[in-house]
C-alpha cells in the first residue's frame, strides 16, 4: 500500500466543489504528554500494589478466589504502565488527517470522524521539543440541565504544524 492509498478513504466524503488543502499523519514512535507526568507514577503504584496483593495471597493460605480476584487489577496495572503506549503506537500507524476547504476528516483505525468547518472550535497549538506539534480543538458546552461538558479532538504529533494550521485558517467557514 502506497502513501496515497492511505488517503483514498476520504474520497466518498468529499463533494464535487470540495478540494484538499492539507493531508498528513502523526509521526511514528512513542510520545509523552503532560498527562504522563501523573499517569506513570500512578501506574507504578497501582501495579506494585496489585503485584504485592497477588504475592501476599499466593504465599499465604488464602483462598483461590482471592488470588483470582487480584488478577484483573494486575492486568489493569500492566495496561496503564505499558499497554496504553503500545496501543497508542499501533493506532498512530492507522491515523490520517485530511483538511479540505469545507471539513476536517480524521481516520483513526476503522473510525472516521468528520468535522464541518463551521463547527470546528478555535485551535490551540502545542509545539513539542522535537519540532512536531499537536493542534488541539477544545470546546466547553452546557447541556439543557445546566451541566457543563467538554469535547475535544486533535491532530496529534504532526511534523507540518504550520501547514495544517494554515489549511485550517483557509477553510470556508
């Protein structure tokens, strides 16, 4: 599969009077975010406690039920510490971004999300130390019952941040 084949998915979603302004994909490899400053220590604590629990239960005369009870907690700890990074790397290989003059199309795995130009919230650009960047679209809204909720999406870890930002600015809103 060539690079152009990766972007063929968007053809059914582009109308006749629409054209592509920018296309890209996240850079490969492992990236750390500010959330990881909290999640990594929490993950270590969770996994250490779960392993301590399992070790204590197995070495004592506790029941088989208690040993089995702790296994999901060990699994969650392993996922929090390692699995989420592996999942992120695998999903990044299957993520592609298209910016047209009328919409933003994001393919992530088998999911395709379309955002019309007039519905896209203001962008927040985060530049990384390696020169790549993330464009974050974040919006806070209120429901009928008065509760507040947030929604966001992002073009993550892209090399051509300026090109993507320029294309978003040129969209017909």
